[in-house]
């Protein structure tokens, strides 16, 4: 009896598939690690609180963050301005929780396919991350590549990694959040005061004209006084002016200076019901608006007692010139309407 051609083709396909699967399973490029679910960074996992230095490199970008003597993370590459402690702590936690899932390629020609190519290359998609203790001990160090969600081996989130001195790449569980620009790492909030905390605002311009706005309680309307007399402040003007003070952030920051090219637009002083005061000045420089602040030392103590010191960089306000977005500057300029009069 002649063999069935269809059966022969089927058996050949079975043997071929079995051989391919066997080849993949014994290959260094694809085999599962025998020590499944091993921690990638055991030293960091054992003592995450010891991390004091974070270094990030990719292409031509190099960022370094350190925790200072006051336990505040600062950006070494941005005049030691405070960094976002929440973001850095999240990175530390993500690294500490990573576990090795599977062995991947050892072939340099395939590194760029999973994003673990040498991070020094100008067009590299990989990111080098290193965490150190205060004494220089390396707690975590790796090149991080492509990330994914829900792959076919049951991993909810995964990241390809490779130690910079090794050729072996791995698949690790979890993901890591690494912004590629310095500003995204900074704590860009300047003020975070609630509007109902504001009791009094005083404004004056370069011509010496002044306006004062005050209210008796946090639910009442503001009464203003300017050159035209006394009246109730327009609610829309009050809303815009308060929003410029209560949720203020910056787009760039430099050590404090006053340039001859900067034109003074507006001075202000804000007093809270607690008695603390914050004074500031708005400048126009080229096409940007710049803010500078001064704050009394006793105000810092009152703010710290209220538990806000860890969310607002008040202790740094006197040291910097803040460049703010145009839309926030426009809200500040609502104060000029009060100074100039003609509200009624």
C-alpha cells in the first residue's frame, strides 16, 4: 500500500516543529532561566533606603541626582535644584521589585532589537541607570531597553535589561519610568497654597501705584482699595489672580539674579491667615516672564509645622529666578487691572 502523501507531509511538519521548539528551548537566546523569579538588584531590595545617588545616561544626556544633608533630592546638573522626590522614590521602588524572568540574547547584533544596545551611542534607545549608596556602594546598575505589557508567557509588565559589562540580556518583570529630559525630573511646583488660605494681597507697579485686597474670612469676598477708592473685587479677576498664586509652577529655573534686560512689571505680597507672608516680583525678559520671591524665616517655620515643607520648596524660594508659562503670567497680570482702577 502506497503511503498517504498528506500523512507524510503532516509527520514531517510535526518533526520539523518539534525540532524547532527543541532548538529554541536549548538556545541561549530563548531559554527560560533555571533560577526563575530571581531579584535583579538584591542589594537594593534589601536596603532601598540606602540609595542616595541616581545616575542616568542615554545618548548625549547624563543626569545625576543626589540626596543632600537635609534628605532632599537635588539635580546636580541643574544648580542642585530640588528634584521630584516622588519620581525618584518611584524609580527606586521599581528597581527594587524587578525580578529576572527569562534569559535572552547574548548576540550584540540583536541588542538594538530589544533596546539594550550601548547607551553611549547618539541614537541609542537604551537607558543606563545606576543607584549608589552614600559610600559609593552600587545598589543597582543596568542598561534598560524595551518595555511591554501582557506578553505571551504570563508577565503583566516586562523590561529587557543588560549589565553594561556583560553580553547576557535578560527579560525582567516590571517597568521603570525614566523621563528623557531634565525638567521632568524637577519639582516644578513653586507655590501650592489653597485660595481659602489667602487673607490679604498687596500689589504695586514700577510707577508706584498700589492696590490692596483683603477679606475678613476665607469664605468672604475681597474688598479692594486703589486710587479710585474702595469696592468689592470682581469674582473673575479674583479667581484668575488667586489661581496664579495657588497652583504655580515653572518651565525653567536659574540661580537668582536680576538682569539689566529684565523689566519690572509687578510687585506683590501675599499674607495668609496663619500670618506668614510671601513677597515676589514679576519681570519681563525678552519673550519670557520671570518670578522672584522673598519669604520670611518665621514663615518657613509656620509652613513646616503645617506639614507642607515636604511638598513645597519654600526654603529654596529666595535662591532662584523662575521662568513661568505665559498663561500663568497672564493671570498674574490680572493684578494690574486692580492697580490701574476703573473696575466699577
